[in-house]
């Protein structure tokens, strides 16, 4: 099990965002975190990502629990975790190449960095753009740079916060396709999202209901692969491009929540 969350709770401004949250994400599985705005999806993602601590409970990543140790949390971030942030998480004054080179590649030393970066940029459609300044790129292009960084890093766990919300359909399809590849390669993927198409694409859903108790009311059984596709697009002047998750992706089932039902 790559991600194991048990009895997690978090308060913000004196309010319980969520409490008693428990879930597992296996290798190759995609979990969608859903819930209304302010329910604490991004905060839960940050806690799983060891960007901020839980108030109570535990998060175990690839068999390691950092507990209260900042050093262990930093090592988990470095060695196992990869992020797609809503604001792309890039350094605006650096070039595209430098932003991808920030990633610490799994296996291989510095000598492999250049070729890996070049291959990753080509994979996301940014070949030849390595010397561009990041702040000159469109939002979709910046998200592609962030994806290239993940391709170099190849993390065990990919955490994505609204990864398609600022993108047009073509760029959103690229993001889901790449996230699919990470899952197919054995990563556990957790996506905070409002997008019905992303929820339909994911294997399982964990719903934060903003009840104060903050328990996950979701954890829907994984849809059969054949039905795991975005819903038919609403009638529109032009048909929306649609991304269908390929079959054969390894995926598991969610563990029942441990919190109060
Ligand atoms: N650094 C912070 N300090 C205090 N409160 C915060 C902080 N960050 C977020 N919050 C509050 O915590 C609550 C949960 O925020 P969060 O961004 O996790 O929700 P969300 O479900 O991801 O929302 P959205 O769908 O709008 O992105 C909100 O009420 C927010 O105002």
C-alpha cells in the first residue's frame, strides 16, 4: 500500500475541517478527493504530501510514517512525493529547463538529468522550449512543465490539486493522460477536484462533506474499467475531446473509512 491515512483530523481557524479520515491508495490507483469549496480538499492533499502536518492521525507513504519529524517529512517529499499544484508550483524567473531540472530523478545521477529533461519536455510537447522563461508561458504550458518535472522524478505518489481546472480541454486531456501513465507505472495518484469528468475517470472517490465532523462519506467502489470514462459531454456546438483511461491499469479498492460512519 503506497498511501495509508488513518484517523486524520485537521482544524482551521477553530473549525474542524475533517476528522477521522482514513483511506488507502494502492500502487496504480487513482483516488479523487471531492467536496464543496472550503471542505478541505487542498488541505488534506497538503497533509498527505507532508507539506503541512495533521493535527491528529497518521499518513504513511511507501511504508514510512514521518510522524512529527521534519527531516523524515523532507525525505518523503524528496524521495517519494510529486505534486501538481493549482498554481503550477514553478519558479517563474527560471527557464523551462531549469524548472524541470529541479526534479531529483529516481536512479541515475546528474549526468542523466539533461537527457531526461529533454525527453520529458518532448513527451509533454515542449521540445525546444527549454530556454523559454517560465513566466512567458500560458497556464496550459506551465502545467506541462510541471508534468515534465514529474516525468523526470517518477514519484511513487502523485498529488494533484485541481490539475485541470485552469486548462482548456486539450491541455486537460494531456494532464489526465500523463496522470494515467503515472498510475500505470505504479504510482498512487490522489487528485483534488470539482470536475465530474475527473471524478468519473478516477478509480475511487473520497468525499469531504464539510459537516464539521468532516468524515469521508465517499469511497465509492471502483467502476469497472470499461465504464471508467468521462460522462457524455453536454450538448455543445463542438464535441469536447474526451480522454478514456486505458484498460489494464493496476488498481485496488479502497479500505473502509475508520472514522465515524
Ligand atoms: N493557511 C490557512 N490558514 C487558515 N485557514 C486556511 C488556510 N488555508 C486554507 N484555509 C481555510 O481552510 C478551509 C479549507 O481550505 P481548502 O483550500 O483546503 O479547501 P478546498 O476544499 O480545497 O477548497 P476549494 O475547492 O475552494 O479549493 C477554507 O475555509 C480556507 O479558508
